[in-house]
């Protein structure tokens, strides 16, 4: 009788524990969409857009000229890549930016390359041989939710969602991969919210693939995460400890019954 009870409880524990595991279908990335897994298919974005300057962006520049006097006045001997004395210039609410010796230049809505050409043209009105290198200072993205939250630097021209998440140490198993969200600023307008399933392999080259400066990536915790375990080794440990406790309790019960008799 006791053996039958133990066997039944082991089966129950096993079935409960196995349903609480994180399967590849739930957390696996780059899966092939099929009718069974119901993973979405995303269209390719044939023209990935370049980042366009927004209000409150911070710009840094390096002015190059053969005129040593102007170089000293403007401090153009300081490169923007590694100098700790770099001055950044904020894009105001009217979309303009103020650089030394220039009237306000409108840059909102321009790409970095377009803004660079525009500002260089303005400088050449007073410095004929002026050349300019412009960069975005606030080239970061933010990650929050069921992941290692923080602000991270975009270190390359085009960074994709997988590279961005790898910088955080990857998603937690309890992170909801079906509803990852990106909150993307849109200038003076309301931010754009992109929601997508990161498990599908069709995310590559879709509109959800690339990360842009000032993006906020949000990963929610799945509702059923409290009943899940990280791996099958955790399941075995749960079963072993439960069975051991059960056997101990049964033996103790039998001992008490024998003593009572």
C-alpha cells in the first residue's frame, strides 16, 4: 500500500515539475515559424532608416583647419572620440543648435551626415578651408524589466537587438519573449512603441531588428514564471527532495502506528 502511494505521488510530482520547465519553444531564439508553434512572421524592412536628430540630442564636433590661430581659439585640437574635455551642444526645442561663432543652425530631422554638411557649410563662410566631423554624444540605449537593467553605449554604426541584449547578459528565462517592447522617441511627438516576438528568425532585417540611440527596451516578466524552473536539473532536485521528504514522513507514520499497537 505504501509503495503504491509513493509511486502515485512520484508520478504526480514529475508531471507537475515537467510542465513547469522552460522549453525551447518558450525561450529559444531564431526559431522557424510553423503552424504548431504559432510564432509570427515579420516582413523585411528593405530600407532601414538612418537615425535623425531629435530635440534634446547632444552633438559634438571637431573642426579641422590649417589656420593655427583659429584652431587655438576654437579648441579644434581636441578630438571628440576620447577627450574628457569635450563640450556637447544640445539641440533646442526649436530644432537648432548653437556652435561657437555661428548663428543657430537648424538640424532637427537631419541625419548626422546631413547635419555635418550643413554645419560645415556655415563654418566655411568664416573659415574657407574648414572641414567638420560631427557625432552624436548621447549614443546610448536603455534596458529595463526582467533583464539586467541599465544604460548601454551603441559602439557600432548598426547595432541589432541581439547584440544589444547580449550587452546586458541576455534575457532571463522568465522574460516574456513574445512581447518585447521598444519605446522610441519621435522628436516633439509622442514616442513610438514597437512590440514584437523576439523568438522568430524573421525578426532579422525587420523593422524591429536595429537599435537606435535613445531607444528604451522593455522586457516584462511572464505571468506564469513563478511556477517555472530554470532547468531539468532543478526538476530532478525538486523530485528527489520531495520523495525523500515523503518517504521520511511515511516511515515516521508507520513507526508511530507500530508504537501505538
